[in-house]
C-alpha cells in the first residue's frame, strides 16, 4: 500500500468517523468549534464530489504524469475537510 492509498482510506473512513464523533458533541462546544465542524463537513462533501468526478473520468482524459488526478482522487478526501475547518475557524462570528 502506498501513501496515496493510505491517505485516501483515512479520508474515506477515518474523517467521517471523526466528524460523527465531533458532531455528537458539537452542541456543547463553542461557536468556533461548531463553525469548524460545519466547515469540515462541507469540505468533505466537496472532496467526495471531486473524488467521484476524478474516478469517473475516462482514462483517455489523463496523461501518465498527471498529478491532478492523484490530488483530486486521493488527497482531497483528507485535505479539504482540514482546509474547510481551518477557514471556518479563522472566520469570525457573523453575529453582532
């Protein structure tokens, strides 16, 4: 098993389990924790669509040294939830 497959499996199975566990406790958390949770959920949903799109593209559309398919197919499932949580956590509250 290479690193790409390991990252994909962590993004596919571990990230949703962590989101499920954090979502169970999100009501008792702070507003920043709720924002980070929803940012990670949105990031994981977007990553799932991107990974599915990359998986369903025909082989003729990719070259042998194309790194974008690896990024979309393998790394997005782990990276986009983290990026979504960071963006939502850095963004302040919109309530006044």
